[in-house]
């Protein structure tokens, strides 16, 4: 079952998919090297060399997997609590924004005209860097959305509750949603 980026459960799906790809590449490498030792001759050198060259694609999949391993999908109860407010704007889930220095998980993001509400994990330090990163990215796309960060579920849910219902989402909100999905790992 494929889970789209921005949907609830994406982080867990992405982790399992990348772990499977890494395991498959590791298995291919092990088979190539073992078979190369068994065969002998020129074929042995070719198989050993291709086994060694396969390490690079595995490293490209494995390094982000290890970096993002600690960010998992929140509990299903959080999804159910936020779905009540889906009429307030566009809701995205399980995003991980990366800057040059750090990765910032966003459990949920609400996009509505003029505002972007981001729910990060409680106790997340350096939230200002994430806010600046998102504002700069939105500005480059000529989107005028004010970014509000909320550390944890409760402040985010209170902010959602205080918002009035939004009308139909316009082109700018759809463009912002696509941009955030593209910015996310």
C-alpha cells in the first residue's frame, strides 16, 4: 500500500520502504561477492568489483534512512484529533524539513490563506531556523504566508480550534502545499 507524501503514515511507510531497499541492495552485494569468490578467474574479479560498486547506491539510501530513523509517524489519535479541523484549510502530515544544519519534523501542517501553522515535536530547539527556512522558501515562490510554529500537539490543536472555517482553498494554498511536500524529505 503506497502512502503519498503529506499523508498520515508517510514517515513509517518511507522508513520501511527504504529499509527494504537497503536490505535488498545488501543482499545483492553479498551474493555478488560470495559468488565471485566461488567462481574464480576473470568473472570473480568482475563480480567482486560490481559488489563493491553497489555499495554507493546503498549508501545513498542508507544515510538518510539513519538520519531520519528517530522521526516516526505520531499516534493515530493525533490524526483523528486534527481531522476534525480539516475544514480550516489544507492539512499535511508527517513532513520532515531539512536545512543545512538540521532536520525538523513536522507532525502536521495546516495551510490557509495568509498563514501556515506547523506542529513540531514538543521541546524542539532551533525552531527559529525552521521558521526562517520556511518563510524564505515561501517568499522565493512569491507566496505570502505567515509561518506559526507550535511545539507539541496541544498548542497546535488549540490554535486549530481558534481558527474559523476556511472557504475553498485557492491556487496559492495548493501551490504552498506542493512546495512543502517538495521541501520535505
